[in-house]
């Protein structure tokens, strides 16, 4: 499964007034994370992703992703347990004139599906 969310952040949104967007996800393993910063963001749009009170991306707390016309993409192994899973994206926008959008894509698979992708296939059994 791949989830895709578009998050709009108005101009002049300070870090103290950052936008909180909750993403509802199924249980499984987040194996792929992509943040698309369209051209024109000019580094004014900031984004961080939390699970509960813990910032998970970027890993260092208090920091944010930001760029212009690029997609930040990385493989991950982050487990979401059964039940309600809320990942929160925090954004702010220091552009004084333009609103900016961020596209967040998250790939989620079950452990059994990931083993077929990440573990090499071999007819030999290693004991």
C-alpha cells in the first residue's frame, strides 16, 4: 500500500504556529518515505514527521526537512502496531508571499510481504 497526502501550508506560518496534519495509517511496516517539495518552495517550507510525541523524521529532534523542487526519498523499517496508527506531519512556511504544498507518500507492507522484497531468494537453507 502507498498512502499519499497533500499538505497545504499558508504563507507566513511561523514555527510557533506550525500546521499539524494527522495521517491515519494501517498497521504494518513503513518501508518507504517520500516528501515532495515542489519547485518554488525555495527552502521556505519546513516539514517534520512525528509518531506520538516522538519525532521520527528527520531523526534529530527539532530539525526539519526543507528543499526546493526535490523529493526526499528513503527506505525505512518503522513498525506500526495493530489498532489506530496516527503519524503527524508538522509544517511551517516562512515565505511572506506564497502558500506552499508538501506531498507525503508512505509505503506500508506487512512483515511477510517485506521478507519477500528485502531478503534475497535462495534455494539453499542456511542453518
